[in-house]
């Protein structure tokens, strides 16, 4: 695959790339750069972490990247996820891997690394210390967003370690591309700032879009990346997120009451799911409706769909019905995967865990 096609694939993933010049230079000199993402195992998994993650990983690998996933169990432990119960966190990590497998990620082509293995290496902790020594507490606290926290929160001492560990992950795994969500950009920038000073290569940051939750967006003064983080799908608000094992009835119920005002395309979660998920999986979106309301419709691209919706040629309920059908099709093999065996056992355990922020 030529350079332009590889760049185009990665640009499809990255809502923000820091920097495109660095990425172009990297791809010119390295046919198989190392890209990574990390996940806190913290309970059930929604479509942003499941389906969208599978789409993005596939594109990165098609562009020639070797992909690594960190199951960030120690990070989740430091962040007090699942009540700070490390055993439960690690069970949730195993569940995550089963979800990705069921969602179509070829796990045999991905290197999976557990943070609990990284921390056994003294050289890893030396890197954590290097990052910490070359930053102020104030600078580290500014990264608290990566943990779902605010600079105004009263942080535990363990949470101060978290950004230092995440930056050290990048250096320890010899990462070329940090391919994480927009909510992780502050620590990626920290890693870029200190990399060369500490004798490591400066990673390229490819930040993917944060899929919206289903509720009406709040009115605030935030904009850009900060606004996207505010709107992102969250498992702590289960009725505003679609989970990978949701039933057909759950999907329909959640989408039916989702925010989707007629003719409004800005910050519309139903349209977002069409853009970032459905049209990545199908070429034509079919809208079924009675003849008295104009009969069936077909849209061959997201842009065609968006234009029709903006011009009020497509009613929100007709769109919601079609989106529910398509998402249900995508989740059906995942649900089946968790009906028996090891996968079912993991899912039953995770369902009983108390999710903590």
C-alpha cells in the first residue's frame, strides 16, 4: 500500500493528529510502526469501546501498523475502579478481550499486554520515575482528565501516579503512535514534551472521536476537545449508552428516547452512530416506513443521510428504528458469544460487579 493510502486510513481514525507532518515522516521511514491503546477494565463495555474500537484497530493495521493493547489493570486499580478490587478489575479485563474477539477483532494479530506484567519490571518503574522527576505535581494533575477526573477533584495519591505510568507505558513499549481517544490527549502531549529530554522518540498522537451518549447535550461554555469529552458515552450512565451485550429490546428502548430533534444535525447522537459505526459496516442504510408516510428510503452514504435529515425529509423516529435494526445486527454475534462457556462465565461475573467512578 502506498504512503497516501496509509495516511488516509489513519486520518479516517484520527479526529486530531499531532502532528500530520510527524506521521508522514514516520510512515515514510517505517512500514510497520507500533501503535497502541490502553483500556481500564471497569465493568461492562459499550459500543464506543467495542464496535468503534474494532473499526479503528482494523484501519490502523490495514495501514501497516503493529497494534498493541494495554489492559490497564493497575491503572484502574490506582483509579479506584470497581471499588479498587484488583481481582475484579482483571476479570473485567478478560471480559473485554472476549468482547473484542466477538466484535471481529483478530486478537491473534494484536499484542495484548497487561499492566500487571509491566510493573514487574524494574526498568518500567525507572521510566515512571523519570517522567515524575521531570514534571511538577501541577502538570501531572492537569492530566487528570485521562482518568475521568477533574483538576478540581480531590485526588488520591495513587491517581497522581497514573499519568506518570501511562507516559511510561509509551516509552517502555517503544510506541510510535499513541492511538487513543480525545480524552487521552493531555497525557500524550506530556509524553511528547518529555520524550526527547529523557532519550526516547517522540510519539505521534492519533486521537479518535469520542462517541456521544444518547442524552440531550448540556449547555455549557466548553468547545472543541473539551466539549467532545463532556458528551462522550459513559457506562456510569447506563441508559445513555448502548452496551455490547444489550438485548434487541434494550437497544430499541434506549434509541427511542434518545436525543434526536428533527432537522438538527449538530451534536445528534443518532446521526453520530450512523457516521462512525453503521456506514463503516454497510454501504446502504434502508429506512422502512409505510406507504402513507412516503414508503421505504435508501441512503448510500452518510452525507446523503445527513442532508435528508437536515432538510426534514427523514423523521427522527424512522431513523431511530433503522439504526436500532442495524446496531442489533452488529451486536447479535456478540450476544451469542456470551451465551455459553468461558465467555458466559466472565459476563455473569462482570454483571455483578459494582461500577465505581
